[in-house]
């Protein structure tokens, strides 16, 4: 019984000791994590918490709509993150805050200057609620911080982009560059292409990495000559993974990402599912499962600096 009581405390001390010997590597006034999401998705609190666990010194910003206003303000984990100063809630631009944010409206929103003006910092990690960060996230992002736009390469040819570009669902953006390109177009409502294709089609105006280099940033689709296991090694993160596209990974293949991206199968299994449970217990149950199966592997392996606010470590005793 004593061991059961002491375990959370001992684990906290181990992580705290590692934290004390490292300084935060990233400045929260220069880089933030942006999650644009207008739905009450089961995965949203976990994705926000997991991103915070990798980058505890940065702020997570959720841009929310009217539909999920109550959810993002009162869901248990999101509330704790906000009280700790690690989460900022910002309403979506008024035009897009009401009603269903379809894929088309989402893309139109990201092409609008108003969206980027609401971002907190000059550099932005855009993380959709079907994204997941991997164990090497803190180190693998460094080579990309000088670019204006970085996303995982597509597994298919996109004529408007050629060799440039990549998926926007998990991407690194430069705020000024996004504003500059967005202000170049006047008839955004008439432009039907996805926002990531829109931005990469302006590659001449953006600093973007070569495809070979972008492969080391993130993975969304199968690429020629790369297995699921090799696609998960030494990358920043993954987006979606399981899709209806022929280049998508199967659920069995996603399991190969677990060694490098602990807990990713939990995110994939919950993609797109709304939380309609009382007091949003489904979201907390998903976080409980993550704590029990993935958090220890991630936290102890990483020895992350800068203050894992009690949201994670305090709750290990419930696992």
C-alpha cells in the first residue's frame, strides 16, 4: 500500500530533478501552439495536453466557435491548463464562429488575414485535433524554425505546388508570411482549393524546405520507399494517418508509430468523435487511458524542461 501511495510522488521527483537541470529551449513570446477547432471533439483536450507536455514553456491557443464555447471553457483538463497559464482561448473570427465549420469554410478562414492576426506569436505550430507529436518533437523542430511554411509532404502530386508545400493540418507557420500571402488575394470566397494548397502555390513568396527535408518534419501519408516504421522515426509529429485516401495508413500500420509517438493510436481511434457525455467524461476517459499507457514512456524518456504544470504529474496517481 505504501508503494502505491509513494509512486506518484517518486515519479514527480524524478521528472522534477531532470527539469531543474535544464532551461526552457523555446520562448513563449516567439513560438506558440495554435489549435483551431469549432467542435467539441473527444480528442481536443488530449491533443492540447499532449502538445503542452512536449512544450510546457509554450502557450497553447485554442481558437473556438460558438458550438464548443462551453466545452473549451469548462472541460476539466482544458480548465486546468487555462488556470495554469498554459492555455489561451480565443474566439474564431466572427464570420466563422457560427455554425458548422466545414472543410471549405475552414480553408477560407485560414486564407483570411483576420485568422492570422489572432495568433499569439511570430512563429506558430498549427496543430489540428487529429495531430500528434512524437518523442523527438523538441529537437526535430529546430531546423525548421527559419522557414515560413513547413508541412508533411503529400503522397500524391499537387499540380499547383509541384515539389513545394505540404499538409497544413500539422504545420509550422510564420505569422507575417501568412498575412503577406493572405493579403495578396481579394476574392477568397471564390477560391475553392484547400488552404495548404493555396499557401504552397505561393511558394515563390515563402521560404519552404525541400521535400526531402520536409519528410523529417511530419508524416501524414505513405511516401514511396518509406514504411510506417521508417516514417515515424526522428520526426516532429503526425497528422491524421488513417484516411480514405489510397496513400493513407491502415489501423494496423498506425501501431508501428507507437514506439516513436506514444499514444498515437488513442488519438487515431477517437478522430472526429464528438463528446456528448455528461460533463464531457469521454474526453477525460481518453486522457486517463493516455496517462495509463503512454505518458510514462513519453515524460521519463524526454525529461522535458520548464514546468509540467500539475495537470499531468498530479494525476498520475489516478492511472
